[in-house]
C-alpha cells in the first residue's frame, strides 16, 4: 500500500503521514504543490492520495482534474480548509472520493482513510 | 468592520484548539486594535478576497508558538525554526478557512484565501492600512496567551 501526501505545509504533511501510519500505511511519498503531485502520480502508481486545496503553483483541485484526465483512478481525499458546500461539490465533481475539512481530529481522518480504502478495495 | 464578523473567527480559533491541539482557548475582551500595540514575537497573516476582503493576523509569544507546535507534533522544539513558522502559517490558514466558510454559508460564493505569511522577531511594528478597522481578541490557553486580529468587510451586494 503506497500513498502520496500533497500539502505545501511540511507540518501538515507530517500530521497526515502520522494518520496514514495509524491506518497501517507507512510507504508514503510527499509533494508540496499540485505540479509535484501530478508528476508523482505519473511516475508512481499510488493506492491513495491526500490532497490539500490551496497551494502555490497549482491548486489541489486542478491537480485532481489533471490526475483524472491522465487516466489515474486511485482514491483521492481532499484535506483542506475549504469548507464551503460548493467547494466540496467541486472537488467531488473533479474526481475526489472524499473530503476532510481542517481542523480535524486525528481519529476522524484515520477512519476516513480506512473507509475510502475499504470501498476502493471492496 | 461590523463587530459581528469577528464571531466566526473566534469560533474557528476555539475549534482549532479543541480538535487539533487537545486544548481550550478562552477569549478575553474584544476591542479595537491599537496601532501602537506591540505585536507578539511570531505573527502569521493571511488575506481574504473575492466576495469579501480582509486580513487575519494571529500573533504569539515564542513560548505559546512552541507549545502549540510541540503539542501538534509531539515534539520538543525549543526555538522558533522553519517548522514552527510552517505550523503557525497553517494555523492561521485553518482559522481563516474555517471562518470564511461560516461567513459565506451556502448562499454566497466562497471567499478566497491568500497563502499565509509569517513574521518572526521582536523588533517590528505593524502599520495598518489607513481607513481599515481592526478588531483585536486576546486569548488564553494552557499553551499560553495569543492575540487574534481581524479586519474584514463583505463587498456591497455580497
């Protein structure tokens, strides 16, 4: 099981890597913006992507659209401060499987990761 | 700035402390921010644009900033380094993001966020744009005191 964490905040990447570890996923790559995320998904087949929204160079929502346009179908969970209903709908339309709004309780994101993977593998 | 606009920012600050820091932030008396007020040693700022315009600034004494980051990461950092700056930037991003959702609700287009900026040091002053009104909210917590400052206006017709 291999995951990609995309966030311009190194601290948030560390928090999310900790959450993935609690979900038994320890093989994790990191990207700091949407451009790096797209490149990483072209080079590697990931089982899961955690994607921030507001990042320099390329927004997470645009990275999701590009990843899907490239034919990649791995589950993507948006992890973002963008909490408006219209943003959630935009993300789901773009191809995200689920949505976590910051701030989040660590246990909540672990259970969401597990649920998304169970659905993808079920 | 309407004073009511400050409430979503206060609620978002308290939510951040509860959910991510296992702490409780308690607000003090709301007031107009004084231009002469001495900023704390670490300050993070983020801009709001689109259907509204404004700036959120949150400033911390060093010990509060270190306490928050160490609580979040389970670390024992003793100096304000890039990791601490990064975390403080993320905190203001989360507070502003959560507050803007409360302000725009489901009826208005989303408000846009800028990327956050962090200022470190003890010898600087903040000059507010002329004509802007800043509301200041002091907080206390078991991680130490800090101050939230906000200037915010919805655009006409929003």
